[in-house]
């Protein structure tokens, strides 16, 4: 069964840093594009960042550009989000989500088909 | 910044049809995806590529598209369908993903 398990959340002071991890299992991690999505308490979903299967292409929402860095280690089937210069408005549950993949027949994408359970990041003094 | 617009709430009685709309300028060019989220749970995709239904999603969920608007239709709504529904799409470049603000579906 496909699983995504996030970790690394917690309480951090404004201006601080945190690194989130997402451990993937039961699928060929290196083939799949991955994303981070967050949800502030009582609010809607916000896409945060994207990384290609190889790790060579990354995109960021304007709200985190220059502060957050997405990365992956395909040998460890793990996705990461390095968060620096954290602000109160970054307080949210952070989810990792699996997206599409390429193979010899083309691109397969059926939305974010698997999500982790989320990890809570609280930025507060 | 690119915006995806949904109504904040929709209410229907059990057995009726619920329709949730989503509007965005790039929808004629970009597909829309619909997610259902129940309290305390991660989202689940219920419609992809405007109108495709993933395996395991009940047939009462369907999607359609017309110009800059896509619609999620839930036919014969059941109490278990009460949830928040999010529309997701990309800007015209396909680079940036955006979620709508979410629609709370209440089953009366």
C-alpha cells in the first residue's frame, strides 16, 4: 500500500528554520513528481512547492519563494522541505502529495492521488 | 496572482443534486481537479482532468467543463458527502498550481 509519512513539524520562533521530511513507500518514488501543500488552521489548501522526479525542476508559490527549498533523495525515497525565515503566516499543517509520472508512453497524472497525514508547523514566539 | 474561485458554501437535502462551480481564466487551457476533504483527514481526489473519476470514487460524482468554469456534480447526495470540496488548477503556463478557496457542502 502506498504510504507517505511526514515528520519534522513543531513549534518554531519567527525567523527560525525547520526541515520537513516525507518518507514514501510501496511505489517507485523516483518516477513521481511530488508536491508540498499546506493548510492553515481553519483555512483552505495552499499549494507550496513542486519537484520533478529527477529533482531537476522545482517551483514555488510566491508566498514562500526565496525562503523555502524543496528537495528529494530518491535513494532514500524521501522528500524534504527546508523552511527558513519562518513567519506567523506559515503556521499550517504541511502535506506531501504524490503527483504524476512519465514513462515511455507519455505522462500520467490523475491529480494528487496520495497524501500524507500532515505535520503541523507552528510559528510563534 | 492567479485566482481560482468557488462559492464558500452549498447546501442540499439528501437525495438531491449538488453542483459546485469553479471559475478561473485559464480553465479553457488547463484541466481542473476536485478534492474532497473531511474534518481531520487529508484530501482525496474525486475528479481529475475535468471529468474523469478515479477508481473507487462513487459514480454519483461527476465533473464537467464549459469555458472558464468547471462544475462538480454530486447526484443523489448522501450524508457521507458532507465535506469541504476544493478545485485545483494551474495558471496558463502550467507552472503554478492553485487551489480554490474551498466549498463547504452541507447535507441538510
